[in-house]
C-alpha cells in the first residue's frame, strides 16, 4: 500500500516558516499520522487562527484527512505530535460505526454552547484512553476537572467524579455524550458520575455503547 501523502497548504507553510524548516515539523507530523497508517491516502494540513477552529475532519471521499492546526504549535515538535495524536483519537472514534458520529438526540438543539461542552466530554474520553494505553495525553485529568467545573459550574465537587468516569470508563457513544453535556448543564445534581459510570437519574444511560 502506498505511503500516506502529507500536504501543507501554502498559507500554513508561510506561517510556520519562522519556526524552522519543513523537515523539522514534517517528522513530527508523520510520526503522529503513522497511528492511522494506511487508512488515508492523503493528509492535508492548513492553519487555524483561533483555538476553536482547530480540529480534524474526514473528507467526503473518505480517503483524505483534513487537519487544521494553530501555527504556534509548530514551535514544539513533541507538543505538535501530542496534539495531532489527540485529534487522531477523535478520528478513530469517527471511523468507528459503533460510536455513531453525528447522531444528535432528536429533542436536543445543538447550540454552540452545547457543542463546546460536548467536545470537552469527548476530549476527556480520548485523553483518558491515550493515558491507559501508555501514551501522553494532550491534557491531564486534573486539567479536565478544572475545565469541567468552569463549563458546568453547577457540578461543584462532583466535577472530579464526572471527569474520572469519562477518563477511566468505557467510551460513550456520540449521542450519549451529547445528551450528557445537556444534562450536566441543566440538571447537574442528577447527573453525577458514580463509581466510574456516568448516569442521569441513575438509569438514563451508561458509558457503554448503545
């Protein structure tokens, strides 16, 4: 099978040039992309100008992966590899049919705020999985606990329990994570994590696949 092609947009090359030659960061990119070796014929990288714009997306052809990255990340090749591997963790979930990527509960309005909270829950799952496999997560569990409390202030002391449940437990499906994000914001007292299993009213959903 042919090697995956790595393509950098001209805009990204110009933005990163001040940090060093292409070979400096190309090795870091190839090391990260090797995790999904053979799955994509081409990986295209372009610049993001704000953190919320960063991310990964599978092209309509299914053979192309698009990565949008802040140019500043190229200052630190090791940090760049860690970030890209985190994004590829999301891609692994997207490619898993059991995850049900894009399946939003019918009664939920997917507002920007809900999507931001959902992404936090999902990112915690990805980094927890990375840590369990012996890798270096993009963020630590402690950092997630702090961010959970910031985005779900009603959780108070329960924020740590929710973070641990997602970090250590089985990955919820997309629909579950979206519903969990909504419930943690609307009814935090009824949505706390118990013994590593995320629950809503104790019966609504568990962290296993559904």
